[in-house]
């Protein structure tokens, strides 16, 4: 059993900002593992796709700000 917690403090701004990203893995982009290559085996099928989004902006101008992040 374990637990990991991340805490980030961000400063606010009076404009809305956002970032979108995608982290993906694909067997076409990865090399074969050493042991599988030695045995003459093909690369393993590996397809992983993790999109995410970060949005920040004001709630009350010059006073209160929000920051939200989603990682699927």
C-alpha cells in the first residue's frame, strides 16, 4: 500500500490560460527489448494514450483565481 500526493502553488492572472497535451506510447516508436531481440521475437504491442488539460483564470479580478487540471 502506498500514497503519493502532489501539491502545486500557482500564481493567478487576470486572463484565462490553458494547455492541452497528450502522452502516448506506440510500438512503432519504441525499440525492441534486448532479450526479445536476442530470441528473435517481435516488439510487443504497446498502445497507450493519456490526454490532459490545464486551465487557469480569474474568479474575481485581482482577488481570486482558479487552476484546474485533468489527466485521463
